[in-house]
C-alpha cells in the first residue's frame, strides 16, 4: 500500500510531479498542505518549477494555538517555505481558525479539496489528529500528545516552549479530499507507516483511516 523510493530527493520530486500535474490540469485547484520537516524538499522543488499558483486555493492542515506572527507558527513556516516564493495570493491561503465550523464552511463553499498532501507523525497522527481521534472528527481544537510535543521540540528552544494545543482539520475533513498523498521520510517512520497501512483500521492509529480512501498514494524513503 506504499511505494518505497530511493531517497529524499526522489520523494520530494515524486510528490512535486503530482502537484505539478494537478496545477497544470486544473489551475483553480484546492489543495491541503502540510508543515513539518518532510515537505521542505517538496516545497523547494515546487518553487524551482516556477508553477502558476495564481488561481490555487490553499488550506493548511493545522496551526498551533499561538501568535500567528511567531517565527515558529505554521503561518510563518508556509510563508517562508512556499507562499512568499510563489505567485499565490495571500487571500487564497487559509489556516484552520475559530470558529472552526466557519473554516469547514469555507472549504465546502469552495466545493471541496482536490488534492491533500500529508505527513505522518511518529505516533501515527495525520495533521494533529492524535491517537484516539474519531474517524469522523472535524476541524477542532486539540491537546497535543506528549510524543508530538517531544517530536516538535526540535523546532523550538525547548519542549516547554512548544504550544500545548493546536487547531487541526479532522480526519473526516481530510477524508473528503478527492485525492490524498502521504509522504513519510526516515527509518524512524517505517514501523508506524507499516502499521498504519498494513495493520488494522483503528482510531488508535489515525493514519490507518487512509486504507478506506479510494484514491490515496503513499510514498516512503528511508
Ligand atoms: P515531520 O512531521 O515531517 O516533521 O516528521 C510530520 C507530522 O508530524 O505529520
């Protein structure tokens, strides 16, 4: 259920090919985009390809509950790594916000998502849907798990500085995307990826819900 690629360069270029094809075929595409260390190569590759983002509408998977101008917020991450390096309109870049139902309404008003790119956490989360998240969950405020706080402390000065809460798209929201691509990078992700893709479909492994999607591609490099 997943394809193993040679290295990180191939992971990034393979997923960039998918995004490029989507944008060329349908310039007015609605994308869900991830943050984290995994998509950095993808974003560099997309910038290099000088694609036309002028009609693209982007939604991010999640954001910490923190000042969005903070250098470690996901707003800042996306501006720095993708948005400010393309011709996407700032008004077309959306992050989950409160009230969360208005965020969902915005996605639905735009007739849904064409392509959703995901990473996977070492505990099997997708976006910030931590283990135990309901498969029909919608956008909401969540407490981050200890594992996620530890994993994400590499981006902050210390684990105490990592925000304890976030707003995340729900698993139900993500599953409504027409196409989903999951990227996993590093040997430390192999075991959880294997459990999620080949084990039982269970809310204790949130990414396992992807087994129920009819148009999903999963790429791994070690
Ligand atoms: P990472 O995070 O890309 O930094 O490994 C992935 C995730 O937590 O979804």
